[in-house]
C-alpha cells in the first residue's frame, strides 16, 4: 500500500514518525509533504525521513489564502506522481482537499477543539476523523472514531520512548537537582486569535519565584526579553522530551508539552482560556496536569501552585504512580494507528461497530505492531 502523510507542525512529526517507520518496515511505501514551520523540517531530517517541503504558511489574510492554494498544489503534484492509496494527517485541510480531488480516502487525527478554521476546511473532505475519547468538540457522528489515549502516547508511550539521562549533562544539572522548564508560545496559530497568554510581568515573576527552589530553563517560540535570555534552554530540539522526563515541573502555555509531561510522569501547569479536552482529563481523572486561564488572577494562582508542587517531597515518585494508573487505562496509540491504517477501510468499520476492539492494544501482545 502507498500512504501520503502531510505534516503541518513539529508535533505532527512526533505523532507519525513511529507509524511511518513501522509501515515502511512492513513493506509499504510512504511519501511525506511538510510545511516549513518552526523546527518541523529539522525534526524530519533528524528522524531521517524524506519529505517534500510545501513552503511556509504566510500570516496575513491574503497570505493564508495563497498558502492554501500553494499547499494544495504542492501536495497534488506529489500525489499525482506517488499515487497514494490513503492520505493521513493531523486533520490537514490541504491533504483532505487533494484526497477528495483525486478520489482517494482521507484519515485525519485531531485533538484540538478550538482549531475551528482548520476543522471547517478539512471536515467536509475527510472520510474519518480520529480523536481521543476526551475530545469535547462537535464532529459528524458518521465520521468520528474515538480512541482511549492521547496523541502524545504515540511517541512517549514506554513501548516507544525511554528517557536518556545524558540530557542532564547537557543541561548542566545534577541527577537529584530540581529544575523547572517554562514554555512560552508565539500565539500566532489560527486558533490562537484573541489570546495573549502570560504577561511579561508574570513571566518574570514565575522565573523569580521558581528560581528560589529550582534551576529554571525557558523554551520560547518568540524572542525573549533581555532579562529572561540567560534562562533560555540550550539543548538540541530532539532532546526536549528527555529534559521533560527528568524535570520537576513544566509551567507554560503549550498544551502539547503539558500532555507530554503527563504521559512522562512530570507535573505540569498549563495556562489557556479555552483549554483542551485532553489536559482537562489529565487533571480531572489522573491529577497529572493543572489547568488555569490566562487571567491575571489565574496567572498568580498558577505560580503559587507551581511553588507548592516544587515543595512536595518525592513529587516525581508520586507522579510516576499517577502515570502508571493512566497508562494502565490507555492504549498504545502507535500500535492502534498501525492496525487502523494497514487494515483500512475494514478497521474503520470495526471501530464503528465495536469501539472496544481498540483495547487489544492495551498490552504488549501485538509484536507485529512494535518497532
């Protein structure tokens, strides 16, 4: 079989890299198209995955319209030459458009309820939309397939990832030293319109207060102010998950990184007015993440919460127990993906008729799906 994957964001590289490797190992052919966004191309190169770059998405309204046409055209050219049997993406409208145009099925994964523009442009052209069972958005019932897991488990499940302690040397911290990773985002995505995030004063306050109890590192999508620059983390991007695994706390504006910490067993604080279904569940069901709004009141409360967490004895051991409970109830998402895609469209029918079929992927009794 031939599969075309469309990558629009660095996180999508992680979602699909294990799936792509297993498919190729099983003798399938894979083509990848990718937007030049942040470190997406760097990650694809570091994973040794070949791809066709479709360019950068432009920020203005006219630029966004041009980007849609350009991306559609670029993916169409690849598809006409490659002749895929199935399109797979993180609910990419571009892949969906081309799939519909050439008469091939389209599967879109999604966990971001407030990505309303992308959903609007992709939904009519996508055959099945695969979402976590904690997803709170409205989707067509005849297209929706739910799975018990988080997309972060596709690459951070213990079957897929073991943290490398050498990252501590790169960070310059000792094995038992507490450290906090603070994450600031650019708020430039289409679904970020109207958000302002953590204020500069509160960013400074968080760094000052956390520094009393731990070493602080900042990772930011946009330029930091001169006084915060000295805290900027300096490790290769592909080492970030190792750093998160050994961190004492994550504090910031990224839902993906908050969820990554949840599945790694690291306490996380996430600030966003709209939130996500998956971070809500990670708090309400497992106590792994703490969600706050962007209000100044909540920004202050979130810093207080971070300080309390930093002063809990043996907090990492306690979070690992919470993580174990979560893992016992969630599937190996990559194993599920491989089965779903290799057996499509029969697999989609099975999931519609018997959603519990997915729980075959709770354990390691599926060697054929392990990389």
